[in-house]
């Protein structure tokens, strides 16, 4: 290749480079314009910015309000849940009291009444060892007429306590219930025939006719619950009335039979 | 669970009434009562299809554990859920009851809400 043709080739190459550079500069210029125009188009007006800011503030405020309302409702819901548990418990207690009262007045048979009192003390209160004592008004002595738990409290079936003597004698004299309030397990060694866990007088108005002494609760029961005290109050009054009425009824039945036999005898002999 | 038939096996009228009282929470529940295991078996062979049995353990004539065992051996009755309700609260008593085939074991004194929850779970309502 001659020197001349080399120079021409170089010139040609140089011209192409020049054209390409010019084209790049033009494109650059065009893009700058485009960018500038886009920036102008996209920039929001100050009033729009203000409107959006106020909307954000409003939404934030609303969000806060909703959050507060949610917390309040959540709290209310917790209250309702607690109230529901309370009502369930009250419902349970009322059912126990209703059934106990219904059963106590369902019969006039003395043995059946005593059996019902025992069922209530075992099944509803949860006692394993207990005694029902009646006051003999002639001797002023409290004597066991029914009991459970001879194996855990020996001689429970033959308790005899004078009115005014010891815890139970005092309960019968004053008509005030006696309870050991401390932890029952810790005190179990202190429980004896004349010092029960609980002693509940059986009262007709202020007149004590006997008492229920509880010595041991069932294994699964740690302590007396609120409904137990309600049941004790119910037993104090209703069991006393039921026992007293059934006793009177039995006595009147016996007297009636005697009179009837006597009348029969008179009729036959005449 | 609606229209369920419950068999309450208890020798104590007080407990029968208390359990029946709780079962009234189930709409249109029919409560059939039996005083011991033998009476329960008679009721189970009666016209009412029993959906769940609630039984005590200590009963005269036939106790609750024997009843559970016999029900589980009977082809027609073996799938009926059984809840034992008893004063026997020792762990070994619970294990014995469940081993014989009872589905749940509740110690007395019962809490109505606990009983309802247990029944609902067993009947998947």
C-alpha cells in the first residue's frame, strides 16, 4: 500500500469517528432535554405536596384511633372472657345449690334424708371422711348418726361430745361454723375427732339440732372452694329442716300406727 | 351437638340430677338414667341409640369399671364414648379406667364447664 492510500484510509477512518462523536453529542443533548422536561413534568405542585402531607397526617391519626379502639375492644373482650368464666362458675354453683336443695326436700324419710346429706357432702363438697351428728336434747350430747371414712378417722362412727365441749361442742352451742383456713395438707396431722377441718351447725333459725364435721377431703381436692361455703350455709339450714321434718314425720307415722293398732284392738274386742 | 342421647349411670340421685342438669346445655339432649351397671346394660339394649355414656365407678350390683369393660367387648356398643365420673381421684384409678377403654376420667366434685368441654370434644361438636 502506498503512502497516499494509507493517508486516505486514515482520513476515512477519522471522518467516521468524527461523525460518530457528533452523533453521540447530539444524542446526549437530546437526552438532557428529555430529562429536564421530564423533571419539570413530574415535579408536583406545592399545593399537591401539602394535600398529600395532610392526607398522611389524617391517615396516621386514623390509624392511631383504630389502634386505640382495637386495644380497647381487646381489653373489653378480655373482660367479657373473664366475666364468662365467672358466670360459668356461678352457674355451676347455682346448679349445685339447686340440686342439693331439691334433693334435701324430696323425701320425708329420715334415712333417705341422711343419705342425701351424705351424698351432698361426698359428691358436691368432696369429703372423704365426715360425720353427721345430732344433738340429743335430753343428754345434751352430740352423737354420730351417719359417717364415712372410718379407715382414715377411726371411731368416726361413734363420736359422742357434750354440748360446749371442744371445737364441736362450741359450734353446737354458738351456732357458728368452724373452718380450718390454712393449707389442709399442712394441718392434716392436727386433725382429730374433736378437731375437724370444718364443723357446720345444722340450725333451724337459731336452734342447733346437730352438726356436720368434715375430717378429710378427697385426694384430688386441696381446699374448700367458694361454693363449698355456700353449700355449708345451705346445709346448715336446709339439711336441718329436712332432718327435723323427716324425724317428726317418722315419729308421727309411728304414733299413728300405734293409735291405729290400738283402735283396731278396741274394735275387735268390742 | 343436637339431639344427643346420654346415658347417666349413677347410684346417687343427687349426682344423677346434677349431671343431667349440666347435660341440658346440649340442645334437645335426651337423658336416660341408670342406677348401676346392670341397669345401664338394659338401657343400652333399649330402643334409644346412646351417643355417650357417663358412669360412676362405685355402684352396687355392677360397678362402672365392669360396665366399661363389657361395653368395649360388645360389637354393637364398643364405639360409644364413655366418661367416668368418680370420687376415686388417684392416678392409678385414672389409668385403670382409661386402660379399660374409657375415653375420659373426671374426678368429683365436677365442674359443669369441664364436663361440657369434655363431652363436646368427644362428640366433636
